[in-house]
C-alpha cells in the first residue's frame, strides 16, 4: 500500500514543490497551509509521515509535533526549519521527531529521509508482527497486548505453567481468564492432554456433583449408566473452573478433598478413584468477601491461592486497545469472509475514551458489529454504539469534569511517552515539577 504523507507549511510554493518531489517518488501526498489545519487533517486521516515547518501561524511545528505524539504516536514526523536551526532541530528530536531538514530543502534529500523514516516504520511494524506471532507460537494465543500489566501476566504464566501448582485467576468479567488458563495448559507438560473448561454458574446446582465427580449407574433417578465426570475425564490434563464461587458450599469440601488426596469419589461409588489433574480456577468476585459471607470455604481458598494471576481491566491498559482492535478486526473479517476493516482516527478515539465495563469481550463484540456495518471497509464513528461516539461519561460538576479529563489526558501522554516523565512534561508543555506534583496528588487520593 502506498504510504500517505502530509506536508504542512505556510509557504504555498514550497508546499507544491515538496509535494511534487514526493509524488514523483511514488508517495500519496496531501498538504495543509498551517499548523492548525495540519493537525486537524493528521488527526482525522491516516498519514504514515507528516513533514512540517517549525515557524507557522496559528500552531507552530513543535506544538504540532507534541500533539501528534500524544494522540497519534504511530505517525512519524519530519520537521523543517531555517531559524538558527540547530537549537530548534535538537528540541524537535528530543520531543520525538524522526528527523529534521534545514531550509532551503533539497528535494532529493527530502525523498531520501522520508524513504528511510518509512522503511524504519515498516521494520518496527514487522518486528511487532513477528513478536505477536512468536507469542502465539509459545502458547499465548489470544492474550493480545504488550502493556506493562499484560507483560506481568505473561511473566506469571511463563513461571507457573511448567509447574504442577494449582492457579487462581482473578479479574472482572470479559478480561480473558479462560485465555490465561489455556495459555498455562499450552505451556505445561500436560499440553497434549485434555483441557476442560467449566462455567460453574451455568451448571444447575443439583447437577454439579454428578457433572464434576461422575456417578455410578443407579446412583439417582435417571442415572441409567455410569458417567466418568469432568475430573476423571480430564485426568492427566487441566480443568478450568470458571466462576468458582458459584459452586455450592457443600461441594467445595469435596473438591478440596480431591485436591489434597488426588482422589475422586463419584456419586453412588463405594471407593474413590485416583485422578491426576491440574486445577485452574477463576472468579470475578472478591474471595475475601465471599469467605466472610460464608459463600466460599477459607481452607479451599488457601489451597487455591498459592499462585494468583490478577487480570487488569481494559480501562487500565488502554495502550493495548489499538493492538486488540486490529486483532479482532482481522478475526471477525476471517469469520465473515470479508477483507479486514480499518479504523478511522475518530473511531479509534472513541474506543480509547470508553471505559469498557465488559472489557475485552465487549470490545470484541463492538468490533464484530462494526465489521458487519462497515462491510469490511473503514470503520467510522457511526458504526460504533452511541456511547462510544460521545466519549466516556464525565462528572456533572465542572471542577470534577476538568479533573477527570486532566487525569485521563496525562495518563495517555505518559503512555505515549513510554512513561518517560521528562518527555511527557515536554509534550504537556508543563515543567516536570508540576507533573510530579499532580501524579503524587492523584496517587494519594
């Protein structure tokens, strides 16, 4: 696909000449007459590279650079300057520009630098793709994301998977607890054996014991034949019990006995049978509260809570949303027999601003719907649910709304700056001390 380049300069003759050089080199080129117009186009459209002057009316090039880094970090920026240019060029590079050009600009040099920047950009994309492929090959299929919280999850999976330890996964609904369980199984010595997932909330209370532990023929009315049950069927493999708190309190003692002895007593049987299972359990509830309310046995919690893997909600790892969105768009396109859709900048802003109470599952559902409505083309804001078009809900009081926006914006800029506070302060156009004070205050609240 031809790379799109935006040239931003208030000198019309220069804009036209540079556009001709780049177009002749095979790029798709657009122009903007000043910094504000350039920013609006760069945020509303997809450009691989923005070539901008430093000195311009309405919005200078450095401010344009900072705004783009905060809101479109994937777009590369090449700055041009003719004003004692060493200082301004160095400042641009420190802020995050890919490179700089001194005026008067030589067309061949512009094409050469643009080509190098875009080649490096493509290389970074390819490295990211290979990294994702490697993760899938190593048993992380579906665990998409490279944010610090997800890297911590990957590390815990890598450490616990080769062991025989039972695992407890906690997190809100839709965060991907079963995917973590499957990743643990895939990277364990049991990978070639059974993986059986059970949602305890979906099992009728009167059937839980027979489903899990099995039963003998004639054990109860309707038991016309012997059934192994899930725990015996999965012997040698892994059992994933989701929403474990929903297990009847009386059966929790029987499960604890199985974990301690490695034996299962089927309903109606006189003798227990040996089983070799690894249990991975999950819940979206606070287990300490469940214990206090006598809905969950404390001794079972102690037995399970040797290795806990907490899954972060999507709102706490927003930097993973673009990667997740790309993943789901590809997946839904394949399942629908369409070409993969792409997100407009406006649609992406809607995804980033929303709080995602349904987490990754909700994001997948939203993008499945968008894939259908877009026909496999560009996903616009109109293809998203209404609550995603207007951004996240804000407090009614003005002071609360301003503080809410400020926290979200600073968090976004910090992520865009790679958690480099010095760079983030420069992008926010505030001094570092001010940024430190705000972060310290928010951490104490």
